[in-house]
C-alpha cells in the first residue's frame, strides 16, 4: 500500500517521470543491490529524461517541420557538393548560440528542404525554439496580418524564434510588400537569432530576385555576413529515386537500408 501511495503522490505532484521510474524500478533485479541514495538518484534521472523528452516534443510540435529529417540521416553519396566538414560544424550548437545564418541554394529536388528540416530538428534537440515556414505561406500570413492589424505583432513573434527556417524563398520575384517584410525579418534577426533560408535562386542572382537594388543590398549584406553558404549542384535526387537509379539502388533493384536518406 505504501508503494501505491508513493506512486499516487508522485503523479499528484506531476513528477510523472519519477512515478513511472519508481513503478518500473521497484521490482527490478538490477536495482536490488543499490543504496537508497542511488535509487533516488536514478528516479531523478528518470524525471529529467521525461521532462527533456516532453520539451523536445513540444519544440518539434511548434516547429511544424515540413518533413521528418535528422542530421545523422543525411546522404553524402549523391554528388551535390555537400561538405561533410560544414555539416559537422552545423551538427554542433555553436552556430545557433552565435546567431549565424545558413543559406541553402540549388536546383529543385536536390534536398534543400530536407537539410533545412534536419537543421531544425537539430536545433530543437539542442533546446532552441524552432519555426518552419514556406516563404509563400509566410508572406501570405504577413499580408493578412496587415489587414487585421496584427502585422507588427507577427513580425515581433518571428524575431523571437531562436531558429527561423524560411524555405523556398524567391520561387518568383518578390513583390514590394514581400521584400519589405523580408528586410524587416532579416533586420530584426541579424546577429540576434539564427536563421536558415533555402532557395532555388542562385546566390549570385539574389539581387535580381529581390528586385529593389537598395533593399537587396541591405538584405544581402545582413544575410551573407558570417553565413554558411551551401550551394548545391547536380541532378535531382527526387527524380533519380523515382526512376530507381539513385545511389541507394542495388543491382537487384532493391533499395539499400539508407535509401530514404536525403
């Protein structure tokens, strides 16, 4: 009865990790010879792990990443100019802590969105708040916010996200409102928070895609300063996988275990 009361009390105190750990460890042979202090220490670890997992779930839920992706699942077999050294640096948290920008450019199907989502997943696992947007949807929301009076509120919200991902920027040339909003986002986040941006538009043509020379200079000056510029090249990974002749295919026509990696 005492054990049941203890479990009930732990749940009542919202110490769910400790409660579950207590139930699981109490009858375990492995824990039979440990001291009371060691047993309590294990329960504290259970609670910490439970809370860390819950926080990660919340962060990933709020991030709304476009696809499940992880840094350890990135495929380097496809010839697209992706540097292992650069990705190794991005697998740490230094770039997030120092508020750097990552720019992913390259043709369609080359894996830009996957890499962006992998960076977002990594940021959430490191404890940073993350938010993913497709550029077209983001600019739609900002345009609607102008109409209902919440435009400044939305811009302020975007400035506070510790890792903001804007995918598929400049699919079409920017309108006047879009480039002004883009400038405000970049300006608010410059050297304050980390940002990941992907685009099919080659970096050398960003001035053309943004449209206004003065605003383009201001945006590019802030984005390119101290940024990781990952310019991908080559044929579409998506197309090769649809044809069945990508790097994950064996001679017998079956996919290797890592074939879904991007």
